């Protein structure tokens, strides 16, 4: 018997109608045995996610203010779902426990986790599945990182006698015994951990989009879908801003070779996107590239010094200054007499003058200046290394659009090309690259 782990996002479980859709999807395939739910998301534009209501509620409790009205709003939200599902089920006892623990100041992680906890309870009751509390099977170490061995063993033991189960996402148990959460979107990570622990055949991640798109639909109208993408390509795109899947959700399944299928709860017949360890030539992409993504808010520290290449340790000394100030770098293109360090602007907040002074003292550059308002655009694709002239086409498209490249960087794997541009050229850069690699192919078909 095949085994699938299925995770449903907040938009897929926002109300009773959405939860019915999710339940129908689960029941349509007996292989969908372990279910990981998120907390209810927004039901409409302007609505508030349950997780945000819980944060607000706990903030009032922590200040010693009356939080009853917000807690009752949360309670009513779940009762609306329960009523809409026609269930004879109550979460009154759980709400009383949450109220008591808020008064005991159990912490913001505990507060945030209750959205998934309550939704897991409701969904398990509706499906008739056993409920497994994530705090009893997901464990964090003293350093705050996931304790993978303990977690995998606990999950296997908890699920070995359960053909079906609901395990809420987003949280687990910290080393101190208190609830600890992953970062936002962490239910993706829980689903991946469960899939890896039980050696699932596939991990289905159900959301409100039919998989990944080649680029951001807010920038390019109706971009083409990505049918298949490798884990490596996904990491590159996620790092540069593509946000359908939490990027930490890749690792637990990647090591086990388990594919991820991104699916749409509102369009379950759509195939979505398959995320796989590697692709095969018999299923080639119609495009040379797989995706385009990018981010704004970078700065460039530019240094020039004659005979820089002959000064031993020049680059190391610059990087040491940044490390001593707790600053991570993004990219470091260089030439024989110059180097540029690209840094997320937030990393330099309040430190820029001190850092520049320290660099001057350490390496005595002939010229040192900072450029702000830099955006990075990554063009990613496994087919790029097999195709001549990819970089030339990128820069030809940019030149035709009168866009100046501030930086060029290519990884040794030839899987991606990253260009730095002025922020005002960011959207146009993505559009012109999309046009030359995707739109032109669509037109020629």
C-alpha cells in the first residue's frame, strides 16, 4: 500500500466550506493517511488569520489586560467551522485550557501554536481520524534546532499502529518542555518531517495555487506553470523570494528521496508542481530556464585598490570586518583591482559608518563607497548548463530594455545566473527575461 502525507495550508482550511474540500480530497484517496493542518487563514480580503488573533490575544494577556473578547472571537471562528460542518463537537474545554495557560504566561510560541492545535482537533473529529499532538512527537534541542533523531523515532512509534492520523503543523516541544514553533509557514516543515519519518511515497502540499509559476504573477501577467522542479532549483528560487513552500521543508524529504507535489485545494484535478531529487530526459521542460525570482533592498560595498591581487589576505580582511559586526554577505564579485560585497540592507542597519571605518583601517582601499537600492534577480534552470548563450540572451534582453547590470554572478554548477540592478529596474528586468525565455517559446509553438 502506498503512503501519502498531506498538508493543508491556512487558506485551504479557512472556513467550513474549505475544510469540506480538504476532507473530500483526503477521502478520495485511501493512500492519504497522515494529515498535517495549518491554522485557519483569511476567509476574504481584510480578514484576520487565527494565528494573528492568537498573537494579539496573548499580547493583551502578557500586559495584564482583558483578553476575553479576542479569545471569544477565536472561539467563535472555530464554532462557525464546526457548525458549518454539521458536527456535534465542542472545543469549550480546550478554550478554557488556553485561557488558563495565557494567564500563566506560557509564552507567545504556545499562543501561536493553538491555531493548528484546535484546527487539528476539529479536522480529526470530522474525518474520524486519531489526533496526535505535535508536542508529543516533534522535538527541538537546546540550541533551538529540530532534534531529528528523537523526532523521527517518536513519530514512528506514535504512528505505527495508526493507519490514519491528524498531526497539527507548525509546533513541537522545546528542550525546556514548553511548546516551541517553527517560523511562519512552518506547517510545511511539519509535513515534510512526518513524510520523512514514515518514509512516505509522496508528500502532497495543498494550498491555494496550482503549483509554482515561472515567475511572480504580480509582475508578469499569467506566467507559465512549472510542472517539474528539482530540490536544488527550488532552494535557489525560494532563497530569492519564491514563497509557495517554506524553504526548510525541503530537507527532511530530500534526504529520503521523497517527492513533493504542490496542489491546489480549489482545483484538485490540476496536476500542480512536482518537486523531485532529479529529473529525467524523457520529461524535459519546454523552456531553457525553470524560474525567475528576485528581491529588493540590498546594498553594494565597492572597494578599489591598485594591485589588490598581490595583497595577501585583502578579501579575507574585508570579510573579517563584516563577520566581526555580525553581517552575512550575499555575493562577492571581484576583479583584479576591485571587489564588491552585496549585503541585505537590514544587515547593515545602524552599522554602516562603523563598518566602513573599520574596512578603511584594515585594508586601506584607494576607493570605498556604498551603493544603495540594489535588487537581485536570479534566473534558475537545470537546462542552462546544457544550453549555449544563456547569459548572452539575458544581457541582450536587458540591453534592449535599457537596463544596466550592476553585478553579474554565476554559480559553479551553472544552475543560476544572478544579476544586480537598480531597484527601479527590478520588475522590468524580470519581465524582459521572462519574455525572451518563455513568451517567445509560447509564441513559436
